[in-house]
């Protein structure tokens, strides 16, 4: 398989960055809309416990989307800096020093570790979720 073009990978990173920012903004908007709706109620006590549980669940979901998106955004921004400043380092596993497979970079362009290192330590520093 021929080497994946760095311009292609940079464009993938920029597209992922845009999509991630859109998801974060939408979650922030939904979270603030829920807060505005709660503030407009006559009482902070919901009429039904089920309503309170639903509100809490939605708020927690929005917070998780924002947190996960922020982590992903940091990884993407770091990868963009590397691809521009040090393309060789961008393609190198931070854990073992071997090359990261092009197929992996094409799939996860912000990946900082090779598939072997990820399988040995799935909860490593480049994990988003």
C-alpha cells in the first residue's frame, strides 16, 4: 500500500476538528437551553421524579459529549502541529518508536500510538472515550 499523503491526513484532521467543534457547540447549546428552561420554571422542584431524572440524564450526556469532544480536539490540534512541524514524528508511535501504519492514521488521523501498543494498553493517553 502506498504511503498516505500528508495533505490528505491534514485535511482529515481539519474535517474531524470541524465536526468535533460542531458536536461540542451543539451539546453546549442544548445544555444552556436546559438551564434556561429550568430557570424559567416557577419552582426548581420538578413536577415528577421522572422529569428530574430525564433532566439530569440529558445534562450528564451533554457534559460527557463536551468532555470527550474537548479531549479529541486537543489530540487533533496536537496532531495538526506535529504533521506541520515534524511529519516523521507524526508517523511515529510515541510509545515504542515504530511507524504507525498508514491505514491506522487514515482511520484515526490523531493516533499517537501504533495498533500493537494500543492493544497492549487500551487506556493510553490518546484514548478519547
